[in-house]
């Protein structure tokens, strides 16, 4: 066994190419075994084993910088940089992160949970190297899916203009999470599949190698011939036109060929793009057969590939997907839009039922937002299905193109609140703060999966501007589902438990948490009301005035950033009314990034536990606005 002998990248340097090939097989088996217990991003990592080995074999990390676009493809990198013994803790609380993590290792130079950032980062590091007159290499690894992101195109344009020395490895596996879409994907497919071009290119390259080094004129003529071939066989030659020297396509699982290509690329002074073709899930048949399912997988049985999944109520995402089909059957104006997440957003059934009304734009959140604005202006009913964390990327378009135009776009915001093992880059806790202050938008969140269905009907019937319903990445409560969907009056809250003197104002899953706390405090003689504050904007001003008039001491409990939260809006409302003697406490996510773990771990880290909520209620004193601090109770 070679793998137990690898503790740092320098341990690879004395291995032969044959030994590296053997090591690649051992790494695949290691990942298959470890992730069967922990879950994680299996398919993408099985696809980059040879590539990662080649990088660490030829270059000297951390002096040379490896930048992975979306860090979940860096498990092999972690294995080779001294973290193999921590894989039992992968994606667990206080354990090994599922993404590249700068505070984990000096070899992790760039963190990314969102795609299309690597090329901009590589350019920044190449510029810094040149400013400091250093000589390290900079290598960015980006997938074909990430190239659909506008930020990647911006970086390609700048890199080609500046002509700094850096290497871009385009890992072409025909997949991001879902199958890729768009002109770039088709272009790469043309390069990948044109056998006549590949055969002729190899023949010309062999001819060039045979030319004696007798002067520049013959060499330049040969290079011109090679370029002419490219232009003749592949229309556009996009990367060459952008200023890159293009190598490829190269079999990304052929180690000798990879090593030869990287060595050739090192001889180029300017930017190089190496186009490698890999198989996502390589070496594990279930993952090769269904790389979408195995992109991010829960624990599984190695022999059969059967996923070990606890039975439970349908997830909010599933309820959203099925309800959208029901509504679309009634209203042909409904169009579903997703930025490369049809499966994660629960839209595969919708796509099957309404293929012509399902639009996957690729990893292009900004484009999706503006496109939805135009769809709405032309009388359609676009549903922008997006994770909360990815919605951040379209902030300007939400302000400038949707809300400013008062376009009737429906936002289906999935993964609202804590998300568990994906951690801080994926937490959906900031969307209220960055949307609440934008004019015209309505924001709501259901207490259970049945209320989500009614909110979707509310959004469909609403014709006065943008409206958002946000829901968590958890299973529903198992409540009965109403067959008849009715709209909820905009800006109305619901008292789900009567009480006196004290009230919990909660949204989403925190409503159920509030009910549990209220029942516990009943034993102490406290009769706490629980309010389903389902609209973050607009607030239920009438109920707020009634609570203030009765002298009710209120605690706002939310699984969102406390800064800019609905609780902040409540305090702003009372301040605007001149009601300064109202007692309001706030509980939410503190001003820090909450790392990976279970959702329960993350709620504990943020202080959103039943014990803390109960203690916070007891701590409320009349006439004080009070904010929870994790160490204050």
C-alpha cells in the first residue's frame, strides 16, 4: 500500500508514474469507503484523482497556489496534504470541512462554496506574485459548469488581456451538479467529440516536434500551420482568441499524458488553458452511472450503492415541487426558472410535466433574476427557485431590475436558515437582511409545509410586485395537507397559542420551537403566547400595536442574521411610533459565520436552543429592548 506512506505532497516526488497510477486507485477506494459512512461530495472527487496527483507531483504546494473552483472537489487534495486521518469527521461539527478551508491547512489558499470564483482569485494571486517579484506558479481548476457563471467570463477576459503567467485547468466532465446547459457547454462538446480535429492536431504536433531547432522562421511557420488547423477544424477557437494558449482535450485519467501536458504548459510565458476530459464518479460504477445523485450523497452501502436514508416526512423542497405542478396545471403563465439547481430545488417532476415551462439558465443567478423581471413584465408568472445562499449573487438585479420595476416575480427561496454539513458558505441566514430594506418586495415564511402551499397560492394571486416565500432544508412536520389552497392576506400574522404578559414572535421552524418552550414555561406559571410572524415584510402592524397596548413582553426568535432581521424591523416600527416603553428581546444568528455540522449543532452554536429561549423570556424586564448574547444566560 502506497497511500499510508503519503503524509505531505513531497512524499509523492520519488514515485514513478506507474506508482502514481496505483496510488490513484488506492485514493479512490479510500474515498469510497470513508464517504460511505460520512456522506459528502463523492462523484466530483473521484473524477479529479489523477489531476490532483499530477498537480502535487509536479508543483510545490503551498508555494505554488492551487485554486479549486468550489472547494468540494478538493478531497483528494486534503488526502495528499496531511488530513487523511481526519476523514471520519468529514462535514461533522468541529470536524474536517467539506470545502477548502484556509484555517485547516497552509495548502488551502482559497475558499469557495460558490462557483465561478477561481479565475478571478488566480488572477489576483498572479498579480500579487508579480508585484512582489516572486516566481511561484498559480493554477486554477474550474469545471465546465462553472464557466456558465458571468464572473468566470469577466476573469477570462481580464486574464487574456493582462497576459500574466498562470494556468487554468478546465475540468470538463459534462456536469456541474445537474447536466450543464448553454453555448459554452455545446462548444466544449464540439471540441471534445471532433475526432478528425484531434487526429489532425496530433499529427501536426508530431510534425512540429521533428523540426530541428535551426531558427525561428521554420518554427513560426509550423506554429502558424497548427493555428490554421485549429481555425479550420473548430470554429471560433474561443480560448485562443481570448489570449490563452490552449492545450487539449486531454484524457484527465491518463497520468503520463497529464504530466506531459503540464510540463509543456510551463514553457509558455502567458496564460494557458488546459482542457481535460474526466468522468465524474470515475472508479465507482453507481457514481459513474448517476453522477447527479452521487454529486452530494448521504451515507451508503458500498456494495450496492444503496443510500442509507432515514424515513421521514416529505421535505419542504418536495412539497414546493409538487405544489408548483398543481398551480401550473391551473395557470399556464407559470414558468419555473433555476440557476443550475433543478434537482436540489425539487423541479425535476415539474420539468417532466412541463418541459417547455422549465428554464435552467446554468450557474447564472444574475441573468436568471433579470430574465425573470422581463418575463413578469410581459405577463408571465416566473417562479425563481433558488437557494438562499445563491440568491446573494443576484442582489443588484433584485434591486435594480425586479424591485425597482415592481416586477411580479415569485421567489422560491430554498435552504433558508441553517443548512447543516455544507456550512458557512451555504447558510441561508442573510436573505431577509439584504431584501427587507428593498422597496416593493413582500417576504414570508411558513410555520409548516401546509402553510407553504398556501403561501405559494398567495404569491400566484398577488399581482402588485415581487413576492418571496422562504423555506428550510428540513423535513416537514407531517401535518395534514389542505386540498383547497387559499391566499393568505398580505402582512397578517397568526396567533397559534394564546398567552398573557409574554409572547414569542417566531418564523419558520422557530414557531414549533416556540411552542415547545411555551409548554415548558407553563410548568413555571408563565403563560406565553406564540405568534406565527409569517410575514417579515410587511409586518402585522395591527397585532404589534395590540401587543404593545397590553404591555406584552415580546421575544422575537429567528433562524436568520440578527442584524437586519424581522426583529430589527419590529424595533424600527415601535421607534417610528414613539413607543419607547415596549419590551422587545431579539434572538437570531449572531454576527459571526456558523461552520459546518448538523442543523442542531448550528442552532446550539447560535444559542437558538429551547433552554436559551426560555431563559431569555425570563430575563425580559419591562421597558427594555434586549438582545440575546450567547454567553448572557
